C-alpha cells in the first residue's frame, strides 16, 4: 500500500508505508514517566537510587505499548510496592538530544518525560511503602525548596513545575529541555 500525498503536495513527499515506518522508527523518542507524591505537610517524596548520585521522583521508562499513566502506576508498584491508579498529568517535558550531557552512544533522539499526580498521602499510605531489594535505597519526604539541592537541575525544575501546576490547577505544565514554556 502506498501513502498518497495531497494533490498539491510535491512528488518527493510520496513514500510507501514501509518507508514511512522506517522514517517514524528513526525518529522514535524515549518516553519516561514519574509521579509527584506529597505528604500532608506538602513535602515531596523523593527516592535515593543505587545508580545515581542525585534523587528522583518515583518513575522510570515507559514500556513498549504502555501509556505513560499505566507506566507510572507500574513504577509505583515496582519501586514502592503500592498499587494505585494514576490518571492526572501535571507536566510534560520535551528534552532534545542536544541538551543531554550523555555520551553520544547512549543518547536518545529525544525524550518526552511525563509527571503525574500521585496525590497527597496520609500516614497509612506512607506506612504501606515497601521498597524492592535493589534499585531504591530509600525514600523520604522533603520540602520543595530542597529539591534543587537533591535532584539534578532538570529533574528539580520538572518536579517544581509539576507541583506548581498542581497547586494552581491551571492544567499540565509544558516544558522544553526542563524549562517551562508557558506560565502555570
């Protein structure tokens, strides 16, 4: 089957479905998901992990054929031992390959990172946290002002943008390379 261009499109835009598939695969993005959880004192849950020197929100990579929200819920099960529905987005960040300080061999063509709202947890929910044997060394709730000291700069800006979006109820924050592109 051939993808037919619009009648006024130049002939060079015509390609087969296979060519279109190769083009799309070459532009594939890495998708990540994380969850912003606060306690009743408005402190943010962060994780210390065994593979980074900086802290993270709970989360990780979105698996193949998995939505970011389902990936966020899966990551909460894997990392905190908690089963919950994650259905509200707080921030979406487009991170270009050029902005990453990773070695060329480990760079993605780009990343789309989602931050979801995990809600405000009470003492019972916090007591239900069960960490896995590996990867997550500890979790703690910290004041939002401490996030820039504990997280990488991009992760901290993304988390704070998500928190601001939650507080202001203005809809999800949109970021590019960890910087908000519109006020929330």
